[in-house]
C-alpha cells in the first residue's frame, strides 16, 4: 500500500519520511532523491532532469513514472511512503493505475505557511556525504560547513537559491496544491500542522496514520 506525504518544498516531508521509515519500517521513496542520484551519476535521466531541477520546475511526468514503477518493486504488503510524488493531477491519475497492487491508502499534507518555507529553504545546508540536513540558524552544525555526523562538507542545494525557491513555491501552488482537493474527494486527505518540533510533528503524523490505516 502507499502513503503519500505531500506539502510544499521545505515543509519537512523528507525529515518525517526518514523517521517513519526508521521507526515503522515503511519504505521511503523520494523522487527528488532518486532524481538527484541520476544527476550525480550522469545518466540519461540525469541529463534531462538536472537543469529543470535547478530552475525549480517539474521534470516530465513520464520520467517520474519510470522511476516510480522501478522503485515500487516490493511485495503488495509493503508500505511505501512517497515523498514528492505525485506533484500534479496527471501524476496522481497515473499512480492510480497501479492501485490493484499498490493502492493509495492515505495522503498526508504537511501544512507550513510560505514565509516559513522560504526561511527554511534558503537556510538549508545538506551534507554531501551522508545527506544529513542542517539550517544555518535553527539547526546549525557545530563547525560551520562540516557535518556533525560524518565530517562531510555541507553545501546549499543547487535549487535552494532565491530564484529557484520562488519558482518551486509557485509550481507547488499551481500544480501540486490541486491534488489535495483530488484526494479529499476520495476521502484520503489528512492535514498535519508542519510547524513545531520534529518530534511533535512526528507524533501528530503517526497518530493520523494510525487512525487512517
Ligand atoms: P524535492 O527534493 O522533492 O524538493 O525535489 C527536487 C526537484 O526534483 C523538484 O523541484 C523537481 O524539479 C524534481 N521532482 C521531484 N519529484 C518530482 C515529481 N514528482 N514530478 C516532477 N518533478 C519532480
């Protein structure tokens, strides 16, 4: 079965998906992470996706569906947590074509106001070695530019610059927000407040999921 974790860029989907995967054994599938791996490895998909991602726009739907189909390769009893997919109505409809084996059981919306999203994204720093994330003011590393966990170098994501952040938030409003209504009509939509401590949000999210599944 599938649980969709949705919300604007910077809402904390990746952080919460990691916790749910670690603590509840869900299989996390982040399309952003999968695409970044392709870009790093210089694959054909990476060549198509790299510049589009850097501008903050959406990578074509057929590329994404290829990734989703390849990754949803486990048993139908596995719980897949989708982080960053679907991002528009067309992707939601395509995902529904897999429902005989992988039905969507809940769509959780991490809700965060736009000014907070801008601040989170512009201050975000990511470890190039282990992927741990920090924030320059709210969650800084002990030594500037160095990961506390593995000593790797911290960098700003290519698409966390102000121009791309503005595009990503606009793309979210125009393309992704309509999926909330789409899933509400199907009785699958759940909203969780994405402001507060990581553990507090996790508790709300887990509670919502337990009631839904
Ligand atoms: P994320 O890490 O989820 O913020 O995704 C980073 C970037 O990857 C997005 O800004 C898009 O360019 C691309 N991307 C990730 N998921 C999708 C998707 N479902 N559809 C289209 N593009 C995507």
